[in-house]
């Protein structure tokens, strides 16, 4: 996890979003323990209350569970639920704005695909 925080959102929210991204990309698998609040606070020089608030938001979203005396763990089904939720958010919120911008710029499907293919070949 990067230690760079931006000023546009509260740090606890950014930490939550980074944890969500780690669940989505498989860095944190279902059943995996999250690092302790103290470990994260120390590593990123954060107030433990900030980390606790982030972890509580993950619990509230049903992505992690508290196990008394053991810590926080990624819940079964968390990734599947996240993928469904993120897809819906993308299609309903982000994609219409992107589509509008694509239309404003007069880009065609062919332009977009050609650019994607070029980037793919550049990354090889």
C-alpha cells in the first residue's frame, strides 16, 4: 500500500478504498487477516483511531468481520459482492460520464480499440 494520501478525502476513507482494492485484486483473499490496527497505524504514521474507523467502515459494508481476540478477517463472498457492487457503480455512475466525454471528443469505437491495442503491445 502506498503511503501517499490526498487532501480530497478523509484518510480513513482512502485507507478503506485501498483495502477494497486489495480485496478486488486478490491481494487480500477471503479468510485473510487484515493487518492489526497498531501495525497499520505505525507503518503509515496514522492515528490508530483513523485505522479503526476505516476498519469499522469495512465491517459496516459487510466486507470484513471481527473475530474476538483474533482480529479482522475478509469475509467469505466479499470479493464477489464487491465485484457486483463495483460493476453496478461503474455502469450506472462512471460509464455515463465517460460515454459523454467520448462523444464530446468525437471518438469512435475503432479509436478506442486501436488505443487499447497499442497500449497492450507497448506493455509487452
